[in-house]
């Protein structure tokens, strides 16, 4: 029986299917790896810290770009890089590393506006070839697991040049030769030092790079729970309780991994974070995670502790970044478990903080409006004498016979001419002092007489002669000045309330 040519299938038909990588095997491999690197933990941490500080971009030089000012163009170029990373399906961390290479290149070379896409796409290509290969401890170069197994980590993928040409505008704009030339130019500019440490080394543990393993294990637990619900055995309740506890721990782990990856990608849009070191960035990620998840986490590598001021500034940058999260980033993490809940929690915290600040400002404004301030009398105070325009003289000595006793025949440069005093009776023991220091002094009639004749010829003065005391000035109205002792009790409560409000505002400003 002859077989017609039309019945023979053309090409190679592959019926092989990926199988799940055993979670027991991956856990054993990760544990062995973790125990091995503990002997070199300090040396690895020091090497990563020195290398990351040495290849840090310089924001001051980036600000001098004539056509690619980061204040106006960074958001657009980062959005394009993120869209390109999503379409080419590179693994986690490649997007961050690509923008890092772009910033390092901008610190040394001038980037033209019409070549910005070519530069950032080439940086993504370099980052994918550097970090996006089979470099995981399980998915290694010798035996890549991405072809035969599903997991334990995503299959690494390097974008093709044809894809980069297509997404950057087609062959009419850029061709493949331009990408290869730009790649060589970037390598020469960076002295071929493109294999720099990543922020993932500080934030993600070796097992957290295997998110697929946890997701597969969660599916198995869901299958076991559905199977247990169908059984009506006596121990079904105990089985459900055990599965629920295990589900809760697993959900928390998956949520933590998703939030870490979300914050790593979010940090790329925050240009203010470029002036900080990588370990300070990692501390900021753990600060916002600990603040809103009630955990106590820290960087996995040994690193210096940032200053309190820098840690607070980085935390505020991340909080503002989450509130103003780019739509493209939020859309990509829309289906990731726990990310949207985390974003909503940060936004609720920000809204409550703004309400507290508005309430504190309103209370401070009402306190100022209710306070009694000094008001000038409606009628001007009369002068000290009807025939002269000088103000009351200042007593410069308490003793009449002192050689330092003197009289100033001109207006006092300290005492204001329109200075008003409270109305006092002429014979009152609380008579108003003529000094601007408001020092109360008690005088009898003889002392007032001696005071009034200061400056005259004391040797030729006849004590028996009559002397007319100048009339006291009549001041209109009663006024109160807050600086006097009579108002201390009224202002004490207001001062305490002001200090409490200032304390609340100060604490709120350190978090925003």
C-alpha cells in the first residue's frame, strides 16, 4: 500500500512536554548552596560593596546632558525600556540593570535625542547577555533546565536583534549593524566593566529567585484541599486546618517576593535614588516593607548601616513613588498576588497622613486667630509736657549723690516716643516706671522731687523753695502686652498646644 506525499507531515514534530521540577530536589540544592557560601559570606559582601561603589553613576554629570535632561526625558526613556523588557520577556532584574548601564553611559557620553532608543535598547541587550543567561545555581550553563522542566526559575531569554530593530521603529530607523556598533561603543566607554552587582543580590534570597517553585507548590496545596473537601472522613477537619496554615505561610512568602520585585522595578523611575549607593537602596526597600507588613527584614549581604537621614529620605522617595506608580508598572503587576493590596495600603497611609497635617494646620490657624494681640489705643497719648516734645527721661542712677548721676537733655534713643503705659494712680505703689525695661520702682514725694531736679545746680539750690512737680501724663485706654508677667498664665496653655502641634508636624514631615 503506497502512501501519498500529502499524508506525510512536513517538518519535525516534537511531542515532548515540560515536566515540573521536583521541589524536594530544588530545596536540597538551594540548601547545599546556602551552606557553602556561608564560609565566604564576608568576602562576597565586601567584593560586592566595593564593586558597586566603583561603578556608581554620577547624577551631576547626567544633569549636564544637553538634549536628554533627566528632568524632562527620563520618564519617557524608562517607560520605553520597561515596555521593551516586557515584550522581549527578559527575566527579573534585567530591566534594572539595563537602565543602570544607561545611566553609567550618560555619565561619560553625550546622548542625542534621536539615538536614545538605540542606546537604551543596546543596554538591555547587554544586560540580558550578561545576567539573563543560564546563570542560576540550578539552571546552569551545562544542563539548562528551561527546555525540559517547568521551573524552578523562569527560562532565561536573550532578545534577538531583529526584535530590537522592530520595537525601536523598524529598519528605516535603526538596523542590526547599528546595534552592534553601539554595543562596542558602550563597552569601550564603560571599559568592558558591565558585570556589576545587582540590587537583587541584596534584596532577593537564592530561593526567592525560584518563584515558580512556590507557585507550583501552591497549586498542589489547592488540589489537595479540593481533594480533602470531597472526603467525608473523620480527620477531614484536621487536614483542612493543616492545609490552611500552610497556605497562609506560602501566601505570605509569595506576596513578599512579588513586593520585592515590584519595588526593585519601581526604583528605576526614581531619579533621586541615583545619588545613593546600592546598599542604601536595598535598606530603603526593606524599610518600606517592614513599615507596611510588620516584619523585620534586612539585606542578605553584609553592608554598612545608612545614616538616619539618608534612610528617611530613601523611605520617603519610595512612598511617593508607590503613590505615583507608573501605569505600565502597575498593569504588569496587576495579577501578582499581594502587590495591589500593598499599594492600596501605602496610599491609605498617605491619605491619613495628609488629613492629620491639614487638621494640625487648621488647629494652628485657629490658635493664631483666637490669640489677643496688642492693639494701639484709638486716642494718641499726650506728650510728657505741653511745651516740649521729649519723652520721659531714663533714671540712670539710684543714688542722688553718685558721681555717675546724669541727666540726658535729649530724647532717649531707646524709649519710643509713642510708647504707651498702663494707667496708674499718682500715689500708687505700683506706679509706672519711666524705664523701657518696665522695672517697677517705689518713690515717695521727696525722691520724685530729687529726681526732677537732677541736672540743675545742686550747690545753689534752695531746699525750702517750692518746686512744682510736672503733671503725670494721662494715657487713654487700657492695653495688654503679651510679654508682661500678667499674661503668662493665659499663654501657657497655648504654648503647650503649639508645641504638641509642632511635634506632630515634625514627625509627619520625616515620613513624607
